[in-house]
C-alpha cells in the first residue's frame, strides 16, 4: 500500500493551475517557454529613435507572460520608460507605450478590432488611449495614434526605413511583414484602445517582484533599461490560442507573442482522473510482481520491473 500512500501524498502537495504555454511551429517561430514564462524576443536593432535605428529609447527587447493560481503576469523589457519620451510635437508632450492587445478570435488583428473581439490592457497612464482608466478591457476596438505622436503611417513605411538603415525589423513571434497586421494604407497601425468595457484592474509589479516570479530576460541577452510588469485576475481572459502585441505610440518598435491558455479540469474530475491513474499504477505493479513469481524470480529481482 506504500504506492497508494505516496500517490495521495503527491495529490495533497501538488498545485494544478491553468497554464499559459508557448505555441511552437509556424505560429510562433521565436517563442520560448523558459522557467515558467512564455517569452517572445524581438530584434535588438529595429527601434527607431530620431534618425537612428537600433539601441535607442524606442528599442523593445522582449515580452513574457506567466500564469499562477490566481493571476496572469506580464513583463516587458525595453529602453522606453513607463512615463514615455518627451517630444514637444507629440500629443500631450510625450510618446509612450501603446496599449497591449490580446486576440483570442483567430481573426487577423484589424478584423478582430472591427468586430470588437479584442481584449486590451491600458497600463501607461500618459498615453492617448480612448479609455479613461488603467485596467483590463473586453469587447475592444483599436485606433491609430501614430498620427498624433509623430510616427510611421503604416508598417511598410516602418519596415522599409529600418531596412534602409541596414537593420532587420522584427515583431517577436511574428515576422515584421506578417499579414496578421495591416501593412499598407495611411495611419493603419492600430496601437491603442478606441472603445472597450472595463472588466478588471491591473496591479503593477516591481522588477524585484518580477525577478521573484522567475522572469529572466538576460537569459536571452535581452537587457533593456527597463522591465515593466503588471498582473491581473486570470479569470478575466478566456481559454484558447491567442496573439498578443504592443507598439510604441509612434510605432517606432513593436513586439508580438503567441501562446495558449489551457482549460484545467474541475477539481472533482481531476481527482477522479488522478485516482484512476494511481490505481492503474498499483494494479500494474501487482501484475508485474505476479509475473516475476510465475517466472521463478525472487521478489528482489522483481524490482527491476518497477
């Protein structure tokens, strides 16, 4: 019965949570699941600051997502501070982070926006979002703010400029030219929430707290000047595949990440499955012992079959 005792001890000491996992294959060529976090690492030389490309204040390095028993945690590594970059020509006198979008719909971003099928998170108080409060929003539509934050009018404009300076544009888990985004047209980079319904608050996490949660951008040589983090109730999001992304307000850089939220069985169903697995293991062990005796082996030799 020692096997049963060990099995129930394992149940009592194991915490099973709903997971955020990295998606592999064609959908996420750059994604990495490391130390409990799903990472997307961006090109290190595609941020545009003034006339320079690479390494400036608008360089984004990485995004990471983790989920524990209660919350989803987001971490962003970049040279852009949360307060933004002063620019007298920009709306409000500064250019900062856009809003973070999550798309569970399976549609391209512009279609999902038109249908109000996005989730959005406003975490930068100084940005030009169309919603008044920081927090998590559902039924989101998106808008362009690069026009009022002297920036690129479409992604082809951005990609061409970066390449003309000898650098390679990227978007983390997506190619810079991925059709998930509208590439052409005027002022077509949708980078902030236009409308949405607030469904929850966010809680900012310090760099120390993020480190304690296990985030480690330096493992990927992603060493931006700032690591910005926040968390929110995991129940605010649905399960399924998602694409999440964020741009600077000027679209001088951006990063996307792909992953999957898995549904966890109800506790009663999970206990039943674990109990069946444990009993199957016990039954198998007794069968192996019986076979060893039938073959004429001693009980000590039967250990090799466990």
